[in-house]
C-alpha cells in the first residue's frame, strides 16, 4: 500500500480502508509461487544459511 499524503496512517485506519476495498472487489489476489518453486527456494535459503554458519566456524 502506498502512503497517501495528508491522510493519517494507523493500522486501524489501514485495516478499515482495506476492508472497504475488499468488499467492493477492488483488490487483486496475491501472487503465490507454485509449490515446487517455493520448496526449492526454501532449500536454497537453508543451504545458504548452513554454508554461512559453517564458514563462520572454520578455523583460520
């Protein structure tokens, strides 16, 4: 969501505004990646974290 100038921004006001947009059908659905792609990304992220942790502990 973009910030609208001259309009106070609070979580409560944002949620009311989003609810109004949703009931009027003005919101698009969120894009979700296919499950195989999500799983591959999770594995890649986990591998990167483990590799980083291993190199931190490696002796000089």
